């Protein structure tokens, strides 16, 4: 009656063992570390840089406790924060000798101190939120006026390309405040252009102004398009920030919209506000320009150090690592705004690393026109980071390129091609942003929050355990063991899915403990009722678990529905609370029903002659005296 098959015991033991392994990394805490990552797509952090960093630290007498080189850069652990700060200053001088033109980001960070054998098993500690781990918090204001200016400039370029494609002559397309003005020689040409623009640009509201040689077409954005563009600007900025921060190795950043035009950014573990600003500002944009091949112009620019009017002097990397001067026109024929995707790969013919770009419809049309009109000339593709441009490649246009797919190649390794693709996918900000609030939460404050949260949880656990053991005796002990198993399951599950634990999450754990013990109270009271009704101990155990399960399931399902509602509609701390709450309900069901019954069955199930149960005082109703 009260016996489990062997496989059920094996499942319980395996669940406890796996949970113990995956919960274990959370006991080792975190170590202060310095993270070294590249600030430019053309630079990389490799084994040679690791050797250089280790040598510099050794010569300075600064000891480290571990070095990790991965795709996001070089991470070096230290035993304390004083050593961490000394190492940061040393590496900053070592790799950024020119403070005005830094090449690398040297940032303070925190890294897990878990043993390597646990890491190899994929056992990692759960992420800690800003309130527990410390870090930096920014509130950014999106410049909507800047977003509109950028969008209107983009519409202006599209209209020029559209009129050129339709062979409609015009006297100029310019932006005047929040309007785009198209000028024509006569009203007939203007009316024809108005029909073409209306068919191809549904977001623009057109009005004809003037007549004769002063015929103009004034385009403004429709209200619904204006609202959509403003919303898209915030979303694009959030996506750009998310891509950049993730690719720079910041664990579990929080990027959320606040109001109509503000973005909250939280970077747990990052203690250096200045470096965090560098991370937020690091975005790359792509520009396509034509090379100025006027005879003698390049030589004059190199000798005098000044480029002719309408041009700029850049340098192109060669295969041997050297660089050659290149004179590029200032006029931008295509920007990264027209880029929809960027992927690193290899050329099918030469096997050299390339970056494959995919352009949108307008970008494809512009690129096709430019390549058709400039066959035999050189076209420079430039990558801009933090306002500084670098020539990625400057190929000769051999033929017209259509279809919206472009390959760029140059003197780059596959890693550099991949980094370039990552930067281009991150894209540029749709609108400028200004940091209007910033604050740093130190690791000591985070540690204090953790200590207080753990203390409150442990005190609650101890009081519940004392009550259960006094009131239900041996069955109370079993309930406490099941409660501890529930805490173990929940911690392991949060670590497996790499959830972010915050102070509200700790509150959810404390709430889970109360709900989990409530299930054991229902089971124990049901067993007591069966004993009062005259059932044998074995029958009381069986009926107690079977009949209480329905009540436990109903109560947990209703609570789970509320938790899912918080998860779906909540944001920030509310969502973090909901994640822990929902997982805690699932683990409490397993621990309260399966684990506790496995222990009871193992202890009592094999006794045929069981006279009593250690489940506390059983109050039986007595007959009224007459």
C-alpha cells in the first residue's frame, strides 16, 4: 500500500544529487576582476595580449587568481578590490598609452569563483541583480527631435533616389525644420512628382505650394507615422544598447523603457561609471563614399596634411599590416541605416574572410544606381566608432550590383570579420540620448543586501522547522527535510536557467517556503483525521497523501495563475518576483508530495504491524457526559 517502486526512489535521489551539484556554485561567491575588451572592430584581444597582460602584472608584483580569455575579451580575477584597482590602473597605462585615443576598454567587473570542475559540468551560479551584486544604473533621455531630424534626412535621400529613378527633374530636395521641400521648374513636373511620391511614400503628407518656376512640393510626416517613428526610435535604441552590452560580456543587463522617451539601463557587476558610459556609447555605423581619384590630389593631401575641399583623408590597411592613405569624398552615398543584416563568412572563391551585408529596398536601389554610374571607380566602405572613421575596404566597382546583398572584404581575420558584423548588426542609435541620472551601487552594499535577505529567509526557515517538529514530531522532521529539498530544487533550477535574483526574488523564496510547508500541513492534518476516524496507520498514511493531493493541487494552481499574470504583465522587480514565485510553486509540489512520501514510505511502508505514528497529539472527540 505504502511502497514506492525502485525507480521512484532513484528519480528522487538523482533529482537531489543533480540539484546539489547545480546549486553548489552559489556558495563560492564572486571575485573582483578586471575585464579587457577591444574598443575597435579592427583590434582584437588574443593570446598575445593575454601574455602581455600577465607579464605586466607579474613585473609589477600584482598577483591574480585566474585568467579567462573568451569571445568577449580577457578577464583577470584578483583576491581583493585593492589589488583589482591597482591592476586596472596598470593595464590602462599598458594598453591605452594615449588617454585621448583609447584602444581598449579596461573595466572593473565581478566574476564567479566556482571551481573549474563545476564550470565544466555547466554548473554556474545564478545571476544577481543590481541590488544584490552592485553595479551602475543609468536613466537615458531619448532626443525625439534628433530622431525626427535623422528620419527626415533619410526620407530626403529616398526622395532624391525615387525622382532620379522615375526621371523626374527637380531643383533640389532639402529639409526645412520638420518639413521636406522639393523644388521644381514648373507645376506640371511638380504634380507628376506628387503622384509618384504619394504612391511610394504613404507616410508623407504632401501639399503643393507656389507656381511656375517657384513650384514646390512640401512633405510632412503624418501624425500616425510620427507616433510610430518615435516609438520605433526608442525600441531601436534599446535593441542597439542590448546588442552592444551583451557582446561586451556584461552579465544579465536590464534595459527597459520608462515612459514615452526614457530608457533605464542597469549593468550588474560593473563598478566603473566612466567605462560603463564607454560601453553604452560604443556603436558602429557604416558609410559608403566614393574615392577621390583626381590626379595629384592624394599626394598633395599627404604632403600638406590637409585634404582638398569636399574630401577627407583616411588610411586603408594592407595585407602586410601596413596602411596606405586614401582620399575619400565627404558626400555619403549610403549609410548603415539601410542595413538589415550583417553576417561574417568566407568568400566561396578565395576563402578569405568577408562580411555579407543585406540592404533594405531603398538601400538596394541606391547601391544599384551608384555602382551602375561609377563602374571602374573605387568605392570606400567606412566603419565609424565613437566618431572616428576607418576604411574597411575600398574595392574597384567592376559591374552594377543589385539584389541588395553586398560583400565587404579587406585585410581582416575571420575574428575581425565577425566582430565587424556584430558591430554593424548592433547598428547606430536611431536618436541621440542623454544620461539624465546615474548612480553606482557598490559591491559592499549588495553584499549587505544579500546577507539581510539570507538572514531573513534562514530565520523564517528555522522558525517554521521548530514549529513543525514540535507540533508534528517525526512527520514534522520529514516535512522539514522536504522543505530543505524544495529550497535546494529552487536554487538549482534558478541556476540552471541562469535567472537573475533580486531582493524581490529573495522575498519570493521566503513566500515559497511558507507555501511549501502549507502543503505538508494539509497532508499531516489529513493523516490525523484518518487516524481519528479509526483507520489503521498504514491506511491513514495512504489516504492522507491521496486525499490531500487534490486540495494541494487546487490551491497551487490558483496561486500559479496569479504568478503567471505577474510574469506576463509585470516588468522589472515584479517580473523577477514572479519568476521565482512560479518556479517555487512547481518545486514545492514535487518536494511536499513526492519527496516527503518517498521518505515516509521508506520508513513506514515495510512495517506490516504498525501500531502508531509519530505525528503529534491526535485529538479525538469525547462523548458528552449525561
